[in-house]
């Protein structure tokens, strides 16, 4: 996909809680920071997860480079706002809705 774009190093306030919740259910979590926040492994599946705070929900507050990268990525990228959403994402990965 070419060169990696630059992103803000800002960590969303809820990221620590989301990482903790995912690890409590047995997921492996790596904070990669770019192009998205987290790489998560759970039950032989991998997830690219972008963490956003609730006050960013209407527009996801992504910068232009990140928005373009996500649009161009041929795999899955999910945005989560709460620990509950992150857990639901990885535990329901085998459902058709994800």
C-alpha cells in the first residue's frame, strides 16, 4: 500500500480500559498505534481495532491520512468506543454480523 502515513500519537482516554477488558477475556493485545490503535488476537482470529472516545462518535475524529488508509485497507478494521463493544466484536467474530 505504499508508505505509511503519519498519525497523531494521541491515545484515547478509554484505550487502557478497552485493552484491560480484552486481556481479561484472554485476548492478546498489542498497541500498534498506527495505522490503527490495536492488534488483537482472540480464538485464532486477528482484529485491527481503532479506539475512539464517546465524544468522537458522530465523526470518529480520524485524521485524513488514517481515513484514507482505512478506506484502502482490503481487510477488516473496526472502530470501538467502549470495552463492551470491543468484547462483543471479538467474541462474536464468527457471527455473520461482523
